[in-house]
C-alpha cells in the first residue's frame, strides 16, 4: 500500500526528533509540501508528539495559526 506524504513526513519527523534544529527544518519542509487538510492533521499529530519533548515544543510556532 502506498504511503501518503503525511505519513512520510510523520516518519521523518519521528526519526529526526533527536535534534530540535533538524526537526524544525523538516517540519518547515513538510508544511511547504503538504495540502491544507494534511497540515491540519499534522498539527494534531504534532501537538500530541511533542507533549513530552520540551526541546521540540518551540517548533510549534511553525504550525500554529
């Protein structure tokens, strides 16, 4: 089954979550490539993903409206 771009970017973000700068860079790239409804889904996923990762929470500025 083909993986959607949203799922691809979620996987990438999980893999680079060890580095806040790289995480922010990949998040900006994902936002530029995804469709608006996918960005909304990514935002919900991201809010849940960074709850226990304070070093990544500053990257939320890129996704909040």
